[in-house]
């Protein structure tokens, strides 16, 4: 049995079918261009043990909308690692300030901290972040002819402000 600790340079480059990548907990190194040009990659989860991410690791991942980093003490990375700053960065509780100051991580315009979860409320599915009290509508459903999207949603007694409606969240609703 071998334990994989490194994703080599350009290892997954150009794999257009890859949509979500939860990188294994044993990985410590993500090589140069490792996921470059994975055009359908929407989400990536980086484990806590990663201590190196190579230049352009996520270059041309144009659909990347969420990067979840489990790293407790962010290290400086090249600003070319995540060139598409429209993606959101989700970080562990209590680390947002560290990420805002760390080179390469600070290119993200939206940094959310806390656990990311999903819940269904009134037929709509939301992804929410416990630490920042924000939610994203990820899938809507209605039998009504009028769709009302609330400005906030209450989950387990806690209000979350709805900040985003995901791509295709309301697709294929035929009753509107």
C-alpha cells in the first residue's frame, strides 16, 4: 500500500470532465499547473496538510466558483495559482484575517469562514456558511406561477443572508 502525497505538475491538466475535486487528506503538494485548463471544474477542496501549491495550478479553470481550503495557517502562494478571482474562498473558522493577509490567497474578493453546509427550506436548496451567516441558493423549485426569492433564510433558528444565486439554480422550472 502506498500513500499518495503529491499531485505532480500538470497531473490533471486539461481533463474537461472534472467538475469537483476533493483532494485527499494525505496530499501535501499540488504541482505547477496540476489542474490547469480543467474547464468544467467548479469546486475544489484543499486539505489541511497541503504546504505547497505550484504556479498556475488552477489556471484556466474558468468555471471555478468555490475553493474550500482546510489549511489553518495559510502560506504565501503565487498570485497565478488562482487567476480567476470571481471564485469564493471558504476557510476554517478564525482564519479569515490570515487569508486576507497571505499573498495569493488575498486575491479572492469573497472569503467566507466556517463550515459549509446545505439545507432545504420551502422547496429551495441553500448552501450556507456557519461562520459568516451567508447563503447561496443552489437549487430552486416551485409549483407557483410566481417565484419569490427571499433576501434571507432561517436555518435551524439562525438567519442567513442570501448573497448569491448559483448558475442554473432556477433552470428547468416550468411553472413560472
